[in-house]
């Protein structure tokens, strides 16, 4: 703003030094030109430029005039000061008057309102996860993992989350020190549940964390199913810690029926869990459950109406095992004919139901101390069911406080470990002895079993999957459970006719041997399912077959009338008549009242020995001792009786056992023995006539 004053001062200084007039004039022109250029460059308004140039020209002219007149220097300075002061004041006034107004930017239109999605609120666990990740990073050397690197985290549920870390160490070196890691991280006891490894990425582990008590620490009550189930579909057995349903699948179309085992301390929900499994099986339209309640407390008594065979003693449980084992052993009396052509296993249907055996407290039947007379047979039968039962639709589920290797069913040829390999479902409740848990669960050493101190909680391993903590159902009201069992018993179909026949008399009369404490839970009216089980296996079927053959002989008359309804009515009436004729007929009466001993004492001893081995079998040595005859004499007759369908054998060479076929009475056995002996004598006579030997 003071450029004219500066220009005048410059010219005044030159004049005071005695510069010539022409130089002052030339200097003034230069100042005017400079001021003009500066004004154009800075885009100074025209009025301001005129004032600046005018002031410079006036100052230059004044100085030139005073220089030509020769005035004294002080006068020049005083006049210049007065002129500069006046020019400055005038310039301020002019600048104030002509100063350009400040440009106000045009008002921009208001921005459009854009509704952005609200950022999700942080999860309540996120702060805790960040804190644990920070502790892991800071204390990695202290916890013994110096190369620890956090590569991920995941919130599984409201109480569970995982942190994935790269440790560059094998899992076997980290997992055993889980509790030590939790202590060094200053975490609550049990918060670090387990450490698992990624199969596809060695050196990477997943830390599983759990806060608080899952399921809010409240038991969950089992509710009866509202509709019929199917054993080929999973059913619920509890709730996992992630609040999802825990399920169990007992059969598949490709792999057959699955076996299982339960281990746990008394009072921690093991028996209640078995009752839930039994109820779900009994609710299936294609499965039936056989129970052995061996503790003496009769915990399964409310469930009695739903099972066709309720064993309460070690002896009866042994008979039950042996009878069921026969269904899956090679021979004409197994369940093989129930298979559909092309199927590898028996697929459970309404016509070929799956059979599930539930045994509570296995030491009562499989130990020599509790079952001295039958433990060998029980162990052999259980081993047979475990090895062969899956393909024949038969599964076994055992439970006990001690489920270690030595307590499992085993024989001279198979160990408890071989039985354990066949178990698909393995569950462990509270354990005092870690041997059972370590034997059943592969990852037991890596599990936090402190949570099992609460009754009802267990770890469930299915196949090769890792063990999952589960809260099982509770049945607080046995009366309500029994009420459902009575309702369900009216619609339960039970074991198919063929299996009923093959199981034999012990199965059909099982409910006649129930103790009073269990019998009082049975329905007062006879059940339809038991009523269909005739006490004479095979007799009713053969009688009905004869009835149909009799009707077929009347086919010309039927064809003449063309009355199909009359045919059905006649067939139904004949069946009813046969039903009435067979009522009261028993297998025991047949043997006791009509069996006539054979005249030949050797043959009679042979028949008696075979009858004594009806269920357990008899070997050749026992028959030789009973008859005092040689091996060749026995071999010929045993082979003939086998071809006649009276006997069948199991095993090979010296271990071969001979059994009476299903439905063979004492009279039928003796008739067959006498016929075989007569055939041998006839053949021997013919050989002697032709000069041959008798072959014996």
C-alpha cells in the first residue's frame, strides 16, 4: 500500500546525493512502469492503480522541480515528509472507499441425506477375546511357545469362542500343558477347555475357550416324542455346550446298526441317559429294545411295558445274550433271510426290525464273581453280537462304572480292546477312575473333565469325531414316564414273527419271570404284541399253512362261485378255529406227557445229551462220554440229523458245538434219532449182503 511513498523516498534519496535531473526523471518513469506492472499482475482495481501512478508522478515532478531550483536539502526532506504523510492518509481513505468487496461463495445446495447402515454393535465377548489375544502375544515366551502368532478368532456361541494360533509346534507338545498355559495367562480354572490341531496344517492349533457355565446350570427335562420315530434318523439325547441339540444315530443303510457304551459314577445320570436312549428306540417303528436291569434297583421298571424282554438276573441276561447271538451267527437260524437282495446289511423296516440290547451295570453279567455259572457264555455271546450283529440288525449298548479294558466283554480269542473297536458311540460321565475314560475316549487326556462334576453332564464321542461336552436329559417323574410308556405300548409292533420264533421259549415267556417290583408296572390287560407270540415256535405257522392247503383243494368250488369274500371269510374262520384248538398247548406238555424214551439205552442217552445242550450246545466229547460210543458212530448220526434239520452246528473241528433246531420237541428228536439209526442199520445190512463194510 505504501509503494508511492517508497518511490518518492527513493527519488528523494537520489536527489539528495546530487544526481542530475534527467536521472531523477528517468527513475520516476521506471517507478511508474513497475507499479503499473505490479498492479496488472495482482489485478489491482483501476482506481487504486490511478492513485498509485498519480502519486508517483506528482512526487517525481516535485523532486525534479526542487532540484532545478536548488533548494536546501532540509526543506526538501520536510516537504517530502509532509507530502508522504498526506499521500499515505489519502491512500488509506481511498483504499477504504474503493477496496473491492470480498466475494462470498455462492451457497451450495444442502447435501443429500444418505442413510448409511449402522455399524453392528461389538459382541459382548469381543473385549474379552482382544484381552486374551493380547495376553497370548505378550506372554508367549512365558507359556513356552516363543513363536506363537495369532492368525484368527471366532465366536461360536454366547459363551464360547476360539482363537487360532500358529505355534510351529506339534499338538502333542502343547495340549498336555493346557492347564499350565491357562494358569500363566491368569485365566479362571476351566476357561481354556481344550486345544485341538488342524489336520491339514501342522503347527496350527485352535484354543477353545468357555466362559461361565453352559445351559445356565439348569437341568433339561426329557419330553416324550409326539410322533413315531425311525431308527435310521438321529434322535435327541441332550444339549451341547453351544446350545445345539446333541443327537445320536443308531443305524444307517450302509453300515447297519451301531453299538455303544456308557461309563460313569453312580448317581451322575448314566442310568437316566440309558432310559432316554431306550425310550427313543422303543418309539421307533422299525426297532425294539431288550433290557437287562441288573443293579437290583429296578430303575427301568417304568419302561417295562415297552420292552418284550426285561431281564433282571444274570442268568436271564445270559440266556438273553445267547438267544440273540444265535440270530447273527452263520447257519440256517440267523436273520440272514431278512436281508433284501443286494443289501450288505439288514436295513431296519417294520417287517425286519432292529434289535437293540441295553445292559446296565455289565459287571453283573460279564464278571466271574457276579455270574460264575454263565459269564463265559455271556462274554462269548456279547463278542459275537459286537462282531457280527451290525450286519444282522442287532446292536448292543453296555453301561457300567468300570468300563476299562479288563471289564469289557472278552473271550479267550477276543480281548476287551476288540470289543471296544466295535463301539461307535462312547459316552463318559463323572469318573473316579480315569482308566475307563481313557479307554473309551481317544482324546480323554485333552478334555476338561472338571465340568463333569455336575450330574447329567458327559462327553460323547461318535466314531472318530472329537468328544463333545453334552448336558443329558433328566427324567424327574417316573410316573409320567410310565404313563407315556403305557400309551406307547398299545402301538408298539414288537419283534417280527421270524425273530420271535428263532429267539425261542425264553423270549416268549420272559414277562412271566418278572419280579413283583417290575410286574406291578406292567399293564393289567395282555398286550397285543405278546399275544401274537405263540408258545410253540413254528406250530401256528405250520397249522395255517395246512389250512391254506385245505382251502386250495376246494378251488373248483371257489372258482365256480367266484366269491372272493367267501374265500376270505372261510380262511378267517379256519384261522380262528386253529387259534382255539392251539390255546393251552405247550411245549412242556408235549415233552412231559407224550415223549416215550427210546428202547435202546445208547440212543436214549444220545437224545438226553442233545436236549441238555439245547441252548448252550454240546460237543463231540460230551456226546462220547454220554453214549460210550466212538467218534465214527456219532459222526454218522449227527450228520444225518443235521441233514434232516433236527440239529445244526457251530464252529469247526474240536470246537464244533451241536444244537437242537428251533421248534424241535423231545418226541421229534427221538423219532429222528430212531429213523437215522434204522437207516444206518439198513445201509449196513445192504453192504454186508454185497460184501462191503458198514462204514462204522
